[in-house]
C-alpha cells in the first residue's frame, strides 16, 4: 500500500524529447512517436531497506524513454494513467505520493499529445523491484469495471486531460502460456445506466478488432470480457483497448474508457549463449586476476524478474593442471579471469572450460540452464632461453673453399616453434677476427649452419677455435636469465689441398720495340707454388698466342720470340700484344694456373707512307677547280708518320713539265696542271711521298688522273667523260654509223617482207614441187623448235654483211620462211655487232 505525502519524489527516469541530429542522413522516413512501446525500470532492493522512497532519492538503474518529433518542434504534453505518477512538461517522470515499497510491479501508460495537434502517442512504463515474483494464476474473482459517473465524465475533447484521483481503472494482468480453458473471462464492463435502458458493450483496439484481432472479445449484453487464446509475452507484452457503451439505437451513452492489459511473464525461455564456442587467450605466467575473456548469454524472459536474470558458473576445466580451478567467472557479467598462478604454455597450451548460464538468478532448483564451451589458449612468452645441445662442436673445411657448411650447431628451445621466442640467432664472439665464418639459421630446424664466407689458407691457419653464443629474436621475458648452455666452443680444422701455381704478377706488362728478331729473350714469366709444405715441380706451357710469335721454356718460364714482333699486326690492340701461359705442378690431383703476359710494342719506322687518293679527275684546261688534294697514310705511329713530303720524280720529264705539286700543310699537298691545256685521257702520275721517321721512308706511288673536257662550272661533261674513258673521235663516229645501219636494215627488211607477202597471195609458188619448202615445215609443240631448227642454228656460220648479200637466194629465202624466229634474229644481231666492234677497233 502506498502512503500519501505532500513531497514529490523525483525518480531517475527521464523522458527525453529530442530530434535527430541535424545534417545526418535518415535511413527511413521519420515517424513521430516513442522509440519503444514498453519501457522497464528496475528498482534495487537495497534502495528501500524497509523504508519509504524519499523525495530526491534516485534509483540505482536508469532508463531513457525517447520521444521523436521529427524536428517539427511541436509542443508535446504527457499524461500518466496512474495517479501516483505524473510527467512534467520537461519530460521528468516523478511520483506524486510517497511510495513505501514495490512489492508488486507498477505499470502505467504514458500518453503524449500535441497541444496544437490532434494526434496522440502511447507507451507503457513498468517499475519493478529487482527479482520480484509474478503471479502466475488467474484472479479468482473477475473485476467489475464501471464507466465514470456523470459528474466525472468529460467531453471527448478533454478526454486526455488528467482524470480525478478517486477514479482509477486498474490494469488487467493476464499470465502467458495459460492452458485455459478458453475463452477465459477477464473482467466485466458495466454502465450505471444499464438499469434504465438496454446497453450494448464493445471493445476496440489492437487485439480486438485490429491486428492481431480476435484475442479479446466481449459479450455485448453482459459486458463480460474474455481472452480467447494463450498469450506469449515475448511476442507482445501489453495491449491497450477501449470499452464502449451504446444504447439500442447505437447512440453513445458513456464516454469510452481505456483498458490496459499486461501479459505476466513466465520462465519459459532458457538462457542462450551468443556463441556455442568462445575462444580466448591469456599469456603464460599471468598473475591471478588477469582478464581472459567474456561470455554472454541472453534470456528472452522479462529481465525485471528472476525469469530473465542470468547467472554464470564454471562446470569443469580440462586439464586440471596445475590445479583444477585455474579460472573463475563473474556470475553476473560472464567475465573469466585467472584465479591462480602457474600458467605454463610448455606444460599446458590450452584449457577447455564448460560454462553454465542459469536464469532465476542462478537458482538451480527452479531456473533453466544452458552451457557453452570456452577454449582458452595460453600464449607464449620468451621464458625459455635457447640452449646448445653440447658444449663443444667440431668440423673440417678444405682451404680455398667458400659457402661450405663446416658444422651444424643444434639448439633446444621449448618456446612456441617458429615464433620470435623460438627463432635462434647465432653470433661468433671470438676466434675469427678476419671474418672467415658466419652462422646462418636454418628456418625449419632452427640449427645454426656454420659456413665459410671467406677462403681460409692452410699455410696461414691450420685450425680455428671459435666461441659461439645463441639467443632469440625476441628478448627474454622479465626475470628470465640467459642459460650457461647458450654458449659453446667450435673447433675447426683446415684441410690442406693441392693449390695451383700462382704467377706473382698477373697480368705482367713488358715493353719492347717491334721488329726484334726471332730468338730474342723477352722475360722470365715464372709461377710460385703456394704449397710450402710439399715440394712440387712447376712446368710451363703456352695456352694462347694468337700470332704465334712466342715460346716459353718448359722448366723456367723464359719467354723468347719465334718471329718478328709487328706493332701493325691485326693481333695487336692499342700497341699491346697479349698471350697467356699455363703453369702446372706434379701434385695429385694436378693443379694448374694461368698467367697473362702483355707486351707493349714500341713503334719503329718500318712502314713507308702510301699516297691517298689513288684516282682523281681534272679538266683538260687549267681551271681554278682543276686541283687535286692529296695526302698519305702511314701504318706507323707518331713520330714516324707526318708531316709528309710530296714531290714529283724527275723521270719521265713530261711529269714535271705538265704537273706541279704545292704544299698545303704538314700532311696535305695539292697536285695541279702546270700547262694551260692537256688532251683528254687517262694519265698515271708518279708521286714520291716521304715520312718524318729517323731515318725517313719514301714510297713512289701512282695516282690515276682522268683529264676531261669541262663545262663552265668546271665539271666534266658527258662527252668528255667518254673521251676520258679512252674512246677517240673516230670510235664515236663508228658507233653512230653502226646505229644508223642497224635501223636501215630493220626498215628494209620489214618493207621486203610486206612485198613478199603480197606476191605470194597474187600467184602460186614457181618452184619445183619437190623443192616445195612447205613440205619441210615442221610443227613443234615446244618453244624453240625441233632438232632441225637447232641443227640449223648450230650449223649456220657467222657471216659478214658482204657474204650475206651473195648467199644462195633459194636457200636463204626458203630458210627465212621456215626459220624466221628469234634464233635467226639473234644470229643477224650477233654478226652485226661483230661488224660494229671491228669498225670501232680499226
């Protein structure tokens, strides 16, 4: 029972009326109204302690009731259906009377209406004491709900205003999952006017005449209201209906009244884990109280009652090492933490925990339960230093070899394989100052491969004593010390092998003048055997000698010449001749080495200069362009080349009489005509060229000069070019006569053939039938004729023009008719050309 008081107690339930944040896109069209149809507020039992709720005493739990007006900035008013609670204009829900306890849940409807808007919106607010039980049975005697008396009625326009405090319609409670029988009577609706006239009752709203319709109905005469089927609170927790009373004519005799029906929860849902298997991890060596993971289970039942209050506990732990209870769980939040020390991944890498969730605040006798599995992996830390399996390793390596694995250093590490806590890093801390060795880690086995990276020499070091330290990629965990077994010694023996002889200077450069005679000793090109502890004999042979100029003494390596050394040879590059030689010992197996001898050849003046160019042409008359620039080439090198001296010989005398040479520079001179005119033709002019060597070398060279008539520009004309080629005026005239004769013969022959054809058509052939040449005409299917045609061509001699004129007329003309083809024309043309050539020569 609630006690009345003048003070108002402000509850910590705030009704927030807000709009959506400006500028954010709306996912769906905004609809004004409350964000939820049902709000629950839990009141802690510790809040009361057997006393009344005092003014200003806040609740321990808070709930936000949000109203969305879609930025219309409308003025909204709120009305509570319970006279004990009201809503201020600012949205604060408060108690108008002092509340002593909440032994029964309090539910009331909050209605929002626009002061200048006909629309209304409703939501349900429930206040309940944490863990309170709910009545599960029907009320033994149905209630009678009457319409308000006349003086308490208000018009429809004022229906939403606060009702008088002495007239409250209590809510109707209906347990869910009832077995009936159905329909089951809930309340009786009655009007005081039913004694004066016949009244008809009806109900409207969701659950009656609106979806889900048919759940509730009413006897229109008696006013008895029924529920027709079992209800499920998880589907719908409350209903809001309106009861109506009309006369027999359908006229309203009472203002409608609001009926609030609440579905009472039953424990009909088990807690459900969000996952059937949870995975978590915790580092080994973690202290007690270290967080591991969190499991969560939800219950569809009413969370304000024990039906929906879930509690957790651990059923089992596998394995039980080092103790059976290494973990604990927060019964309310589901957080799993360590409860004891001693987690060691190297002993137990994973734990399997069975977690149970039970509603009814964990009451195993009445609550419903469910289980899930939590897999807890123990993550590795670097708490185990790597340890070498032995204190001393040994190996052998042949000298002069690289990338050879001397020995494998084996290590043991109990941390997580192939992780930075396990991967080994090897270092050589002493015994190898020159850096001959390095240690590479095998990524699969974690072994250290001691490898030769710089060749070792048996004659310098016969053995090495190394000190090796191994560590991990990751630093050791705090408090973990390195092991003494992380350091070991390595003994390496160097094996002696037969090393090839070595030329001390390779390549070896010597300087000599070219032209030294055969048999000249150039140098001694000897090699040394690096095997000082073995006496071996070194022998020599020639490996490469492109010009075959050299030979080497087999025993002492003395180099002598077999031919003249020529700097101008094609085998000499940049004045250097290169040959390679082989030195080999008599060891087993035999070893050999190569050496390169480079001979720098000093030039001597052994090549005379050669005139350049060898051909030229000038005009037959002295002309400014009738000059020839000449120079010389010399295979020798400076100073045995230019400047050159050019001069004309004194014999024959016509050379100096017709030509002259003038010096242009050290390497160039100019040859030109001395006389004003020289007959066209080809002349070979001797020129003597001398170089600047000591002593100088001279060479008499001929330059072929074509003298020709020139045009005004000083260039040879076409006629002049022919004349310069060696054809005189008579030869040119003879060629022109031959061309005219050839054209005349062709014209005469064509005319004669036309005339002969006309005579044949005019009269028969006047010859003896036996000599009729038509019988001798042969038909050939191949081009070129038959045997007779070929024999005629082969037997036909070449005739001069005079002999053709006295040829047997009968035979000549008969054969022309028969064999006048390409072969005959060819014969005529050949004879004519012979005749023309004769004219030209003569």
